C-alpha cells in the first residue's frame, strides 16, 4: 500500500481538508476551462462533466471532522469516495485519446464506455490492469474507500472503520490528489506550485 506524503503528517485534519479542497479546486478549474489546451474530444468530455461538484465535495470534507454518529461516518466515506471516483474519471477524461485507443478499455456488453459513465469498480479494475501496474499502486487505498463508501447502500453489517481511520485517509487523499494531478499534462506556468498544496 502507498504511504502518505511525509509532509501530510504535520497537518491537522482541518488543514488536510483545506489543502485537499484548494488543490481539487485548482485542478478542476483548470480542466473545466481547458479549451485550446486539451484535445477537442477530451475537452468535450470534460465540459459535460460536473467538475464543479468535485470542487463542492472537496469543500464539504471538513464538515465530517467533528462528526460522531455512524451515519455521519458513512457519509464521510461517501464524500471521500466520490472525490476518489472523480479523480479517476478526471485522469481518464484528460487522457481520453489514450484511453479511447487502449487495447483493453472499459466495456459493458462489448461497447466501450466513456470515463464519465463508468462505475467505481470498473474504474478501479481498469487502473489496476492498465495504470497502476506501471506506476504507484493506489489500489489498496481506492478499494478501502470504495468498500466503506458502499456502506451507504448496506442493509446488513459492514465495516465502516472509525473517524480516526477516516482522518488518516485524508492524508492519503491529499497524496492521491497530488499524484493524479501530477500525472496530468499542464502548461508549466499552471502546474508550478500545485505540488506544494
């Protein structure tokens, strides 16, 4: 399993939420207005995606810091899971031309799916097979968040972890957003400094 970036251990949960939100806002703002930078097909896909919701969801993380009920914990994981899913979709959307020409794209019933309509498990499986096998393996983190996020649909007992575990996951989330954002192409003038967030 990947470990959080060392600097994340110096941040409080509040600071982690703030940094995740700042970085997510910056990334989503850029790709939401990337016409002329992103290839036309990628821009079209990004333009119809709800990148502003990713910004809002990242700003919502801090509401769970002082929560105490199991229902709040489930919603905290759901919030985090939606952000993880959004980062995976963003990565494939920005790299849409590569994804589209991949030998093993995500398919349902023999038809290739665009990243914006893929289910979280389909995304995770694609990244396991095609992306993380040549880079940092985020699968254990993504799978853990996905399983705990899915408790929102559960009617039977399911592991939802604890609030301290959720706060520890914030460290990995900041590192995850940095890693995904750092794997996207940017003009040098824009990306300069994103890693410091």
